[in-house]
């Protein structure tokens, strides 16, 4: 389990997960059914988040900062969403809590950077600036959706998630967190790291770095290709 980084938290939204050993095959079998209550509650929570984002966007245009209440609430919503995604994609067997708060003992940890001044022009054009990252997120999520079928079979029949699948799932969920964090103005750091972190990341962000193995990197490339195919098929 990754340890909490020293304060101040680095600019990117950080994501860490404690890799479980043997997984529970029964809960894996009905994983989609088990997250339905979470999805129902999150529908209303995310509607509230959209309202807060709109308020925060106007406030950031005027003041150059996201209001503190918006930072606190949106950080909590981000944590909740990412916990549910992590549970859905078999990164953990521990059921997500129904709350917005930090849970130090939970296997999934999200570190949102401390609020800093925002560039007003970047805030104004946030939707357009985020389009490339949104495309990467959509493609990666589509690919993960296909690969998660294989993950489901592996966990149900063997009780384990193969290393490369664990690596790419962790990388995609982390990218989702960074995309949401940037889009919601929780950080000015543009989303990055879908292929893992560069050398030296362990020194800059101890406990949070993500390095893909050669097999993990190859799996990620395959996942992105599959994601592109899925989105092209959907488009036509």
C-alpha cells in the first residue's frame, strides 16, 4: 500500500492502490450487480457536482481560484467515483464506502493537490483545452471495458488478476482521475501518464509512481487500439 506523500501534495492528482492477492470469486462474479447501489447514489452526487463545477467556473473566472467549498466537495466526489471504478474493474475487493471523505484504511487512495491560483484564460477555455485528454480518456475507458471482460473471467476462474491487466487497469483509472481533476479545476496540471511515469518519478513522487512493465506497456498499447476500434464502430 502506498504511503501518503509529504505535504504539499504534488500538482497531479495521484492515485495509489494496494494490490490484493487472492480475490473473492463470488463478489467478482456479481461485481456489476454490486455496484448498482453505488451508481444510483452517484447519479445524484454527480448532478450536484455539475452544479458546483458551474458555480466554481464562474468564481474562478473572477477570482482566479476555485472556492474552498468547491474544492472540498469536488475532491470528495472524485474520490467516490474513482473508488467505485476501481472496485468495478477489480483493482480491489473491498466495497467502496458511501461517502466523500478520506478513508486512510481503504485500498484505493486519491491525493488531490492543494488549491493554487488558476489561469483565468485556461479556465475560460477549459472545455476546449481538455478535448485531447477527453479523447484519450474515452478511448482508454472503452478499451478497458473490453479488457475487463477478460479480467472478469480471470478473477472468477482463477481468483487472480494477471499483472499486466492490473497495471493497465491502474493506469487507466489513474488517468480518469487526472482528467476529472483537471476538468473540474482541482488542478492546473494537464492529465498525463497513460503509459506510466517517466524514469525518476519514484524520486519526485515517492509512493505514488506508476511504472509499466514491458508486458504492461504492450498490453496498454493493445488496450488503446481496441478502444479506438470500439469508438469507431460506435460512430458508424
